[in-house]
């Protein structure tokens, strides 16, 4: 019997994904859409087998799959970047793109400047001064 017209999302060829969001945090996406990354997705990789919604060993535990994803795709940390020009800049995303090239040195920004920190101050000037 051809039941393709009756096919629901559960029979589509979807892959659950681990998503690195544009703001640096990692989310687990059961459907693979990475919708929780409101600011866009930097990259995504297949979630481990136990977190694949279509796998026989699927654990159906979003919190555990999110924790597992963070080991597969580490969250970005905000960085202090020493550019080739000698200038030091704060990079909220950890990309150091304001260096216009590869930085000479990077080191973790103070905790108050970590975008994922509960005490995040979201003040680039203050964070640059703290670098």
C-alpha cells in the first residue's frame, strides 16, 4: 500500500541535530531545524545516535541530549583578542573578527563579559577595558 500521502513528520527523513547558534550557545534540535537558534546557526552536526529521534535507541530526553550536544559542539566563549596590530579587542562571539585576520593571541574574557554568564554586562567598551 502506498501511504505516502498519509506520511507525517515522523516518517520523513529528518535527522536530529546539535546546533551551534550564532550567539555561541549550543542547542539540541530533535527535528534538525535548529529553530531555537533565533539569531541563526553557525553550524550543525548530527546528534549522537541515542538522540536521533528515528533511532531504536532514542532516549527522548531533551536535557540529556542538549548536554551531550555540548560535548560534540562546544559552546563558544567570549574572548579577548590581541590583533596583529597590537590592538586588544573584546569579542562577544569569540570569533575575533574585528582583528581583520587571525589574532596573535586570544584568552577568555572575564566572567562578567561571557555572553552565556548569568552576570553578563553586555557592554563592549567595559569588556574591552577589562581585557
